[in-house]
């Protein structure tokens, strides 16, 4: 069983997910986009108030709006963010991303990376496992974290409700995105709930029916 908490953070209304195992209280955070002080305080308070043991800080990809809060999690819990190897160049250049994408100076430390993820890796917390599915296109190291037992898929900016991620950022690829959608995500069970990086949840079945990019 997985208990899920969703936060919506920063100027881009990015979805940050906290998953935990109720028996062990081990937890993972997916895409910590906490930017403003009250957002950073909120996610730390949630973890502490629920007595959770944070064991993984996971990134679906290396874009800035999904990584804003990783330095806070490292400072508070001593964990380094985990990202696919192909997005290492993004996750280690938050200063450059802030300048190029937003025209701002990046105000936070850039935490060193921990484990570099690969397709097929398993992330364990308590009684639960997430499989890393490499789903590039929005970025070269985009991944989906998939829990087969719970029928949950955390797709980052690869798949949204009735839409998909953009491919005009650094090393994005429309061809790779379409392959990720059709050869990976479309093959998941139709009742799989999709938790995207922005917007509302959906299901694989609904997206196969109504999302033109999934046809």
C-alpha cells in the first residue's frame, strides 16, 4: 500500500509527490519543486509531522522547476537527488537553466547528485517498489516511476492529461517523445493512474481514448 500526498509548488504550478509505506513509514519524494520559503517549510513539516523516514529523492527529469527544493531536502534529511544519467547535464547546471529559461539568478545551492538512474532500476521504500522506465523526449533523461502493484505512474513532463510535454528545450526530441508514449506508456495497464508533473491525474486508458498524441 502507498499513501500519496500531492503538493503544487512554484511559479509553474509543478506537482511534487510524497509517497510513503504506512507500515515502515519509509518515504520517497518525486520532483521536489518547492521554491518559496513557505513551500519548503510545508514539505519538511509534512515529512516530520508524519514521522516519515525519507529514503529517496527522485527526479523524473532535470528541469529546474522540478528540482527547486532538492537542496532543502538534502540539508534537512541528508539525501542527494537521483536522476537519470542522461539528464545529469541539466541537474548540475541549475544556474544556467535559471538564466536561460527564466532570466533570473539561481538563489539556492545546487546539491550534488546521488545515484544516476537507468531504465529498469528498482526504487524500494518499505514494502513498495517503483520501476524506472526511461521515457525520453521532453528531455533526454526523462523517466517515469511506475508501481505495478498500485497501478501508479509518475510521468513528469512526458504525459499530461490530454497533452504531452514540449520538446523545444535542450536536447528534447519529438521522435523520442512519441516512442516513449507509444512503446512504453501505452503498454501499461489501462487502469494505471497517471500522476503528471503539472495538472490533474488521469489514466492510461483515458489518454489512449482522448489524447491525440497517444493514438
